């Protein structure tokens, strides 16, 4: 007999599972980088992981730095993912995101008539916390609370 969860619970479960997957992938890439920095060759890492050396090279380019001291992530996005995965409580996540040092967005062009689409600043609030909201790692209420606290 198959018991179907209601849709709200399924969406919640889906977000939690996605968060666990994101956290696991971040951890995998971080371990890969640490092994490489510790002297393990890309060829050996490729053999162990059953992929090509160029694939390892690409993974190393995406690897994040170590967790910031006093926080639960190297990025604000990682902190939200850890909360959504159930690794930290929402109050801890909110406190860390409110105290986070976000990168400033790039300044717009001095020419108002020019459409100067700028790339996202990796560590900017919108790229980190806004993306977490879009991915379901944050509630609207948490996002608004964090945004209000940062505006003060």
C-alpha cells in the first residue's frame, strides 16, 4: 500500500532533500580541493572517483574555500542550505546571515542610456541569499527578517 504525502509536505521534503544534496556536493568539492592541496594528484583523484582528470580540474575550479570561522559555511548560500538540510537551526542561520560580510554589487555605468548588464558579484546578498530563497532554502519570513536587519 502506498501512502501519498500531501503536496505541501512533498514540497518541503523536496527542498530538504535538495539542500542535503547541495551540502553533500559542497563537502565533496571541499574534500577534493583539500586532498589536491595536500599533494594528491588530479590523476589519482580521477581514478578514485571514476572520472577523467579534466573533470577533476573542473570540479576543483568550483570548489569553495573552507568554512568561515564562527559560521557554518564558506558562503551565505551554504549556511542556508545547511539549515534547510536540518544541520543548523533557523535562529543560528538568521544570526549568521545578519552578521555576514556581503560583497558590494558592481557599480552601474555612468551612462544611464547604456544597458550595461553586469555579472553577479559572487558574494553579494542577492546572489547568495536571494538564490537560497529561490531554491526554497529560506522562507519568505526569514528573508524579510534578514533583509530588515541588514537595512538597519
